[in-house]
């Protein structure tokens, strides 16, 4: 069955590649013509292509010429001529598909072809990488090709200021990381002045290591946070208490589900320690205790995070990289900080958030490239609308992939690994050793040191030397230990004489939970027809086998009479390994799908809010919008106080009059008798007439220009505040919605219904607050950019500028935040 599926895949890919070879012939036929061009002709050809597009030709019409031009530009500037298979890869990317190319096949150079072609439209092309190093390296490496053809190249990495970012986004070709692109999108939708936005409309993106970005990182949303004001003492108190609890007796750990729960006995101990009657009545304490338990029982130092410079830094589980500035949400990061005894950073409030799925789906056209994507094609197709095309290698693949060696114990496995490395090192063959955690890499490093084997360690603790370590990994007698090789982006070039020694030997010390990551490790060997070899070592005690493997395997090894240091190659065990990986992959896919389903609900609302916000940001005259809000508020309020009754005699008139005074007409002259006997339309018309008249008076008093400025500032502030509160409320709802399943109700349907209701309420609340503040405000503060935390960097605070009458420090802030002036826009103003 599996063989048939693989054959069907390959046959389909061969058909796709065969279709594209005809265009390759067209490109090759143009090579002599391009070689005849003078250097100064290349920018002129670019202008010619642009004119032809303006005159009605399509990108596909000029693709052969454009690809031929780029290939010749690359040959002249870099000394690199695109292979035919690279031309095919470029065409796949141009079509908005995923190009699967083996490691070392030159994906970085491939991207120049569709990037140049699509940049001719003048709408911008983004080439997305997994880290700042690769974005910088690739932009500098490929820059000469683009500039030779007359295109501009930009770079967006962490640490750039606003002017640098805006200039980079205006370039024809932009190299950037997925994180920076996402954060810039969120920041653009938080600015208070349109000229502070940096991104253009999202046109075309080529994602390098597409499976790493759109699959592996898709479970974690991007979040921009503002400083919160919750105390940190409770975290320390809980961190001291948690170690007193006993596993199984006071709490139970489910490693598969990554969940820890208190037992009844544990609940009693918590209640006694904190001197409370019922933990269930204290949701905040219950939440903090649960996060403290997770930090204690599930989160492991040097696997999930490291402590560096008295900071807790997350380790990316797929790449082994340190994720500077990224923090676990919902208080978990603070719980880990308390556990490790370092300074606890304040909890933060979410200001804006988006998942990578929903960010990248906003691009008009999306493409990707990687060495390992075919196994996830269904997910790419269902979520992103991209299929995968496997591109043949330029040179035949000759790497030998050996069957796994399986051991009874982890200790026996590592002893065998050590002996294998020692023997290979003695023969001079370079060895790349893959581990899945820092802890295991340092264990093996210690074992090698005792045997006197010189080696390099590449993990999250030593990531600064990454490029240097990888560059030397193919030299004779080198031994390199690497924690997760996914997305490294640096080719391992073989040193002199290494081909004759068998090439690079890749040794995996454990199977990863994803087969793609295993394949990425193997893929470091055998580039461009180089010889190579690979093997994985597995033990029954490995986490993957322990949690997801078959319970029958150990019994089988007993029956075979196996010692701890005796390996086994058995089909049943191989199947168990494959099934274990499939279980984890299936679970991870369910998590990603679940995250997306819930985020899709918020994403629709986010799109509405951001669109309305842009209208405010770019709209010069909001008068009609405000007048419409006045009518909507009065309509809904009168309907609310009137109920089903036709005449006002039967309404709650006292309540209506109080509301009108507090929220619409602060100094009205209505009495109950004024409204008695009137119908709903008559009351609405009267109130709208009076309110509009007050609005016109306010406009005359403040002046047309000032009124427009006030309206924009107040609307932006209120929209932002209400949206942040809504995000928080939806997060709280999401955390508890699964309990509805116990009542035989679908949590997702319940979430959609309540999210819709909450959104409708938020929209009315925005209108209500805008009307209230517009009709009362008499001063305007120059709006300041919100203080944000992204990657722990903070925005620059702008000093408010006072205009008009002086406002009291204890008065309500006119911006609509609901806070006192001295604690809001008046902070720092004497």
C-alpha cells in the first residue's frame, strides 16, 4: 500500500516536471541572446518587461525571457549558472506551489528566478527565512543578481528602526524572517498615524524552509504585548510550595497530552497551604497553581528552555534554536522563572495577535521551498492551497541510508553510539551526530571528551557559532554534535579526501517525533551527488517509544534474549517506530487544525476591526461616521428601554433619561413628561435631533480641523482598547470552552456563537463610547504610540501635547480609555 502511494506520488511529480521541461528548452534557447547583451542592457531589459506587462502581457508570457536574463545575470555576478532542475523549481514557485528540493540543490539561487519575475509588477516580493542570519546572508549573497538587473533589495531583521523598515518594504525584493513580517503587520494595525505604517499590501511570498514555518511553528501565534500590572509574589510562593506535592498522590502527569492535574488530595493540600475554603471558587489561584505544576512537572531545563544571563529563554523544539524575546503565555513563563529562581518579568496584556497560518494566507500568492514537504502535502493543500512538486536532483543521490539499530536501554544505545563515532573518527570519516535535546547533546559530549575525541557541539547554548561549526562539519576527522538540524540553511561541504572515506556520516541518536525532521538530518549528507551514509540509533526507553510505541516490543526483546548492548533490526520494531511517529504527527496536526479553527473565528473579526481602523486612519473627515454612530446608539438604546411597548408611557423612561444624560446629552432639559405619549420613532427622532445639534455646537466651538483631529484620536484609542479587551475575553472563553463537551455540546460551535455575540456587543460599545466622549471632550492630546513589547523590545514613548483648556489630573481622560487623566494621556504631565 505504502509503495503504491509513493509510486503514485513520484509518477505525478514526474508528469509535472515533464510538462515544465518544454519551457526549460525555451529558456535554454535564449541563452546565446542573453550572453550577447552588454552589462548596461540588463536594467533596460527590466524596463522593457515592465512596459510589456503594462501593455497587457502576462507574467507567464515573459517567463522564459525573464528566467534566461536572471540566469545570465547570476553567471556574470556570482559565477553561478542555474541548472535545468533549478529552472523547474523556479517555475513551480512562480505557480504558487511548493518546490521540494534536496539539501544542497541550491534553493537560495532558485528563488531569484520567480522573485525577479514577480517583482516586475511593482507590487513587491517577500522572500521569507527562518532566522535573521539566513535573511542577511541570502540578501547579501543574491543582491548582485537583482541589482545587476535594476531591482532594489531590502532586508528586515530584528533591531531595525521605523525608517529602515519602511524603506526596506518599498524595495522590489525583500528578505525577512517570518516573525518580523508578522510583527510588522500587527504593529501597522496599531499605529495612530498612517505615515507610520511600513508594509505594502501583501503580494507574493516565497517561504524558505516552508515546512518549518507553516507546519512546525504554526502552533504558536505571534503576540504583541503591553506591560501588565499583576504582582509577581504569588509565583514565588507557588514555586516554593509545588515541590512539596508528590507525583501520583497529589497530582497526575499525562506526558502524551502534556497535561498535569491535581488530585483531590492535592486540592486539599493547596487549600490548606493558602488558607482558603474552596479552590474552585478562586479561579486565579487555581490557574497559577496549575501553571506552577506545569512548570515543575512538564517543562524541563535544557530541553524546553535554557537559563542564560538570568533569563529563561525558550528553545525551539524543532530547530534547537534559542527563541529570544518569545515567552510562554498565560503565566507559564513567569512560573518557570519562579521555579528557576530568576527575576520574574511582569505578566503582559495581549495587544494584538495572529497565527502564521492566517498571516501568510493573506498574501495574494504564496509559494514555498524545502527538502521535506511531501509527507505534509495534505495539510499544505487544505490550509494554504499549495501542493508539493518533488524536483529531481541535479546529480543522482548515492547516500546509503541504513536501517535503525534498536537497543533495550538508553545506556546501551549511547555506548553503541560512542563506539561507532570512535571507529569512524579513527578512520578519518567526518561524523554529524543528531540529538533531540541539549541535555542529550551534552551527555554525549561528555562521553566523547572522556575518550579524547575532539568535537564541536551545536545547540541552543552555542548557536552564535552555528555557521562556523557547520562549515567545518564536512572536514576529515571532524565530529559535530547538533541538536535538531531543521532549517540550518548552511550546506556541509566535504573537505579534501573525504569522498574517498565515504563522505559525511550522519548518526541520529534518537528518532524525532516527526519523520520530516529525521529526513532533514539525513539530508545534510549526500548533497550534489556526494557519497554519504546515515543510521539512527533507538532505544525502548526513548520518549517516542515510551509514550507512543508498542508495549509488546520489550516482551519481544525478552523472548529474543537480547542484552542491553545488543542491537536488533526487526520489521515489527520498525513498524512500531513508524506508527509512533504517525501518532505524534497526527496529534500535532490536530493541534494545528484546532488552533486554526478557533483563530479563524477571531481572524474574521480581526479583519473587520483592522479594516475599520484603516478607514479611521486614512479618513480625513469622519463626521458622517460619527453622525451615523449617534443614530445607531439612540436607535438601540430606545429599543432597549422600550421593549415591546409601542408608547413611551409604558417604558422605563427614568432609566432612559438617566442613560441619555450619562452617555449622550450631558445637559439635556428633558423630563419624563416631555416623552410621555410619544412613539418610538418620535422619541428617536427627537433625541437624534438634539444630539446632532449638540455635535454641531461642539464642532463650532472647537473648530473644524480640531474636531476632525479629536474624532480620529478618540476613535483609534477606543477601538484599540475595546479590541484588546475583546481579545482577552476570547482567550478566557477559549481556555474554558472545552468543558462544554461534558454537556454534549460542540465546543467550537459554542465558541463561534459566543464570539459573535461578544463581537456584536463590542461594536456597540465602541459606538457608545465614541459618542459619549466626542460630545464631552474639550481638549485634545496628541495621540502617542502605544508602548509595546515585541521580542522584549519597547516602542518609544511620545510626550503628549496639550491643546485647549487645562484638564484636571483626576478627571476622566478625554481619550476614552476610562482611566483617570493622570494615569493615561496625562502620565508625566505636570
